[in-house]
C-alpha cells in the first residue's frame, strides 16, 4: 500500500514552529510576571514589618533621626513597589497579547491539521476504492480464464472416468 504524502506538510511544520515560539514567548512573559509579583510581595512584607517596627518605636523615648531614616527607607521601598506595580501592569498587557498570539498560532496550526486529516481520509477512501477495483478486476480475469462449463467437469483421475455433474443432474431430471 502506498504511503500518504501530505503536500502541505512543510506549512504544518512551519505552523508548529511558530506555535512553539509563541509558547516560549508566553512562558517567558509569564515567568517575568511571577518574578515581579514575588518582588512586590517581598516589598509589601518589608513595608508591613517596617510599620510594625515604627509603631513599636513610638513607645518610650523617641529617636527622631532613626524615625526619619526609617521613614525615608519606607518611602524608598514604596517607590520601588510602585515601579513594580507599573511594570506589572505592562507585563499583564504583554501577557494578554502573547496569549492572543498563541491562540491564533494554535488556530492556524489546527486548521492545517484538520485539512491534513481530511485529505488523509480522502486518500484512504481512494486507496480502498482502488483496491476493490483491483480485486474485482482479478475476479473478472479469473472468471474469464475458465472455459464455459469448466466448473462442471471433474478430473478423470478422481472418478476413473470423465463425468459431467451438470449433465448428470439434467439427465436425472428428465427421467
């Protein structure tokens, strides 16, 4: 049996490569988003611990210089956290674009795969039709190779004489 050859296989391979590239891009952006979210959580926990330490330092004697340094450090961490939030918003937009690009690449690949599957089914049906036609042709050739009435003649060596089964039955019907 012949092998199925999909004429658009190079196109399908290219679509697979594009989809894989889009998956890698999406994964990279996803990793960047997770990294930024982790940094933001770290800054938030740092700010929360600074606030609790500031509250604790407000009891008893107050060192204004230390409070000023802590407040400055907290403001610096808050600015970093705000930058992270802005960067995270941009990463979310990139992530959405990358997700849409990946979905489109998947759709395009799937369209060519569906075409391949449809053509394979057509090819398979054609192979079955050709095989059936070949079998029919062999049956016709085999039937054409026998002389008329050859099925009724038996081998003489089997019965010791030539016998015609069909003619014997006909003779018995007339008696």
